[in-house]
């Protein structure tokens, strides 16, 4: 049987926790119907999330400082 995997996903609700749970239930139902597998790194109902190098909070989005520090520490490219 062929299996598909999801790398990253985000489920949120702006207003109420029960809206979040309803959205999560819809998502998990789709995963089950499509035979998608969630890996072990799954975390639910966090106060923040890191997606594509950005830290997402309920009221703001910031660039992930770890990514900035990593890029700043790289040596400049050379032509050899």
C-alpha cells in the first residue's frame, strides 16, 4: 500500500478553543479519508509555531532569530 506523508501543517482558530477543536477534527478526518500519516513530531494547541522560518504567535509574526543567527554566522561565498 502506498502511503503519503505531510511535512508541515498548521491549524488555528482566531477566537475560541472549540473552533480550533472543530478545525482539528476536520483536518484529522481528511487525513484518515486520504490515508495520510502524521509523523511523531506532531504537537497540538501550542501558543506559538515555527513555520518556514517565522515564529507565529496569536497576535504577531516574527522572523525566527535562530535562522538569522545561523545565516549571519555563515562564511561569505567564494569562487574557487
